[in-house]
C-alpha cells in the first residue's frame, strides 16, 4: 500500500504542480503516445537484449514485490525456526541417518509437509536437504559445511539480484532514450522551420516532452521499483541464513534450543519473533516429529 501511495504522489505532485503553475496539457497529451512509443519501446527492447529470458521473466514477475513486499512473513519465520528445531533435535537425539529418507525425497516427507509454504519453496527445501545429505556422507566439519552453504546462498542471492539490477539498468538508460526522442523531435521541427511561430513552439514543446518523459519515468517509476525489489531480496535472504545458522550450530555441538536462538537473531527486526514467543511455540511441538 505504501508503494502505491508513493507512486500516486509522483504523478499528482508533478502534474498537479505543472497545472497549478499554468501549464497546458494539450501539448503533452498530443506528444505522449509517440514519445512513449519511442522511449518505452526502446527501453523494453534494450531490456530484452541485455538479459536472458530467465532474468526478464523473473524481473517482470517480481515487480509485484513493490506492493506485496518480501516473500516471508513473521509466521513463516516462526514456522522455519520450528522446522529447524525439529530437524536439529532429531539430529542430536537419533542421528543423521534418521533423516535420510526425508532428504532423498523431500517432496514426499511428512516432516516438511507440516509447513507447506516452506515445502513449496524449491531453494529452501533443496538447501536443507542437500546440506543434511552431505552430513549423511560424513561431511561434519562446521567450517566446511558453513562455507559450502554460504557459497550456495551467494549464488542464489546473485541470481535474484540480477533481476533488480536489470531493471535499474533500464532506469539508468531512460534519460538518454528521452534525449534521443527529443532530438528526433527537434529534427522534425527543423524540417518545418518555415512554419509560424505558434506551430514551431508547439513542435519544440512536443520534442521536450521526450526529455521530460525519459527522466520522469527513470527516477519516478522504474528506478524506485528496482530499488524496492532489491530491498525485498535482501530481506528474504535472511530466511535462508537461518537454515545455515541452525545446521552449523548443530555441527558446532549446540542443542536444538540454542541453535534456534542463535538463528533467531538473524530474523529481520520487523518480523522477528520474540524469545518468549518462540519458547511457547517450540514447547507445543510434538515430541516425535516423525510420528504419523
């Protein structure tokens, strides 16, 4: 909602100020379709040229994050901490092999099925399963496991950031594309230099709409959208860092409650469950998470 209010302010304040200052919309409205075609079309074309299909598709899909915000909510963080508590507890009490069948077929696991949203996130599920699978192969050095998990997190984060960076590159290019449209308008005007002053004035005004539109769209819309997308990626990165912290905490010899509490500190402050809240949630978990 805040993003929609912000975008509305960008429109109302700019055009409202122009109107109150005595500006006329006729020239802008006449030139707008043509300038938008040149600037918007060139921006879309350069966006498609500069990026692979997965980045283009991902960026378009993730634009909804401007309104919806980060993927993971307070309840999701509470669920993840609960899931990791059960996993670490099982590892401590029954050994790593008890989870072998669950990590080999995580989509069919009753343990992961307790939390459908987490189970529906392929990276989160694979991140947990792959790490536990390494443990079943006797890779139990906490420093090596942490480094391996950190490399996966960096790769995943970079792949997501590429979407926001691609949009930011479009925002950076749009003022220059606006100048291109404006220059073409001047070229058109120069071809009609023998027209009356009133006609030339309207044509020059129309050409300047291109410069205005390129800068306006870049800094009022596309740039802020890209910045908000990047912010949500950074917020969501902490969700996966919790998985790393819990499993590394187990390998360092910490108990399940301590490992979860250490990981809880990585939850973004806006959605972080309190210590007492998590204490109550963990106390209500089943004593045997693998029981039918």
